[in-house]
C-alpha cells in the first residue's frame, strides 16, 4: 500500500504538477555536465600544465574527479534527504554546482582545478540523489517508467547542447566550457517555487513494513549497483579518451570530439523516449541486455573506425545504450526500494554510477598503454557485449521479467 503523499498515476494532471515536472526535467540536464562538458578541453588543459608530472593522467582526472566525490557523498546525501527532506539539499546543491563548476574560469593551477571539480562532485551527488528520490516519490508504475524515459531524453538534449557547445567553446579557449555550469543559477528560483517537499514517511526501523528490504531485493540491488559501476567504467572511456583517440586518427579539432559525443547524446534522446514501451515489452533484464549489447557493438565499431564518419556511426550506436540503460537503473532501483529508504537507495545507486566514472581512466589508461586506443576499445567492447548476452539469457532473474 503506497502512502497518500507519494506517486501520482499520471505524469502530470494539473498546472502545478506540470511546473514541478518541468523543473525536475531541466535540473536533470545538469547531471551530464558533471564531467563531460569539459571533455573537449582536456588536450588544452594537458598542454597548459605540460610541465606538471603525470599530466596525462591528472588532466583526465579533471574530467573524472567529480565522480569520486559524487560516489563518496551520495550515500550521505541519501541519508540526509530521507531524514531532513529532498528540497533543502537540492537547492543548496544547485548553488554549489554553479560556483564550483564555473571555478575553472578563474583558477590557474592544476591542483586548484581539481579542488573545484571535487566540490562540483559533492554538488552533483546532492542533486542526483534528491531528484531520483523525488521521482520515486511523485510517480509509480508505468508513469514512473514514462517519466524516467522523458528525463533521460532531457539529459540527452542537455548532452547534445552542452557537449557540442563545450567543443566549440574549447576552440576559443580551454576555459570556455566552464562557463556553461553557470546555467544552474537559473534553476534555483524554479526549484524553490515549483518543487513541493513530499511528506516524509515515518523513519523505518528493521521491523517496519515500509522500511524492510528483503534478502532477494538486497541481493538484486547489490547486483544492480555492480552493473551500474561496470557500465560507467566502460561508457566513460568515450569522454575521457575519445578526444585523444581522434587526435591519433588525424581529427584534432576539439569541436569534432564535442560533436561526436553530442551525436551519441542525440540518438540517446530518441532511445530514451522509447524506454517505457520497450521496458514493458522486454522487462528490466531485456533493457539491460539491449543497453550492454549496443554499448559493446559501439566500442567494437569505434576500435575499427578509420574515418570521422565511422566514429560518428559508433557514437550513434552508443546512444541506444545511453537512452535506455540509465533510466533502467533508476527504475529498477525505485521498484525495489521501500518508500522510507528511497533516498538511501538513490544515494547508493548514484555512488555506484560515479565510482565507475572515476575508475574509468584508471582502468583504461593501462589498457591503452598496452594495446593502443583501438585495442582498448575492442577489448572493453567484447566484455560489455558478453554482459548484454548474459542479461538477455537471465531475463527471468528480475521480478516481472520472463
């Protein structure tokens, strides 16, 4: 039985709900900017700080360092939003996002940039945890699937605009993409005005029904968190390594990297809009199968690309994964989470996703050193493809799949 203050049956039934949902959707576009917006700036950052030891790794950490702080802070954010409410942490995180994200416009040391990126990670952890919990609060069932597909579509639109725009701004100056983070300032008044604070369920102890997490649910959540981390280790090889791979192929202009990544985001928009009907047709595990198979195929295509058109084709295939697998992680987690623990479950999911982001360059750099960019993409693509085949084979594993 659901609490009366949770979950409406439809995506929007009144002007207030429309404003609420639109605000959540626009906030969702910020999450793609946590790292990847400055992807096209990485070669420029590496050149600016060429005298710094280990600059090849450290310049990539400018992109991925927010992820480790998201991973560290998100579980705490989950506790805070369950204990004190969603809205206060969300509004504070939006403000920090704008300040920390734009710090790259003025900071002129590599350690300074890394500190600003760490603060950005804390902000993103708060935003993603609070918004995921709010979606769990406001929607349920098919309405939740439809909203999460629409949310991922907005993330894709944001990615197309912000990543492509970041590429062009990086051609003006490597600091240019940091300017994009200031758009968060515009969303603070909307969050204050249009997002209601759901009445929190009574804090649940281990014996209360709403707070109980059964053994099978706990095991499935653990599997979900592991899969989310593996997915992001693989997927983040695109923004962290693609600009450098394109240079080796003779396509060094930063705008080309931003355009290629943005192309994947654009396909992801279309895929996300198809998430809800495909989820009903194929089930949780079927969507995971599609996501991992498309990711694996895109990496295999990328490893064999000899032209920029080949790179664009690979990125288009990767968009199928982007548009389906991310809302599927959130939908699966909210399906299993008791109402009183949605914040905690959201926080752990966000933590897993961004732990994978942070680990991505640490895992991929040795592979690239050993076998080159094409070999690394081929190896990771083969591994992810196997994950997708296994997911298709185990469709019976998840409740409701068969």
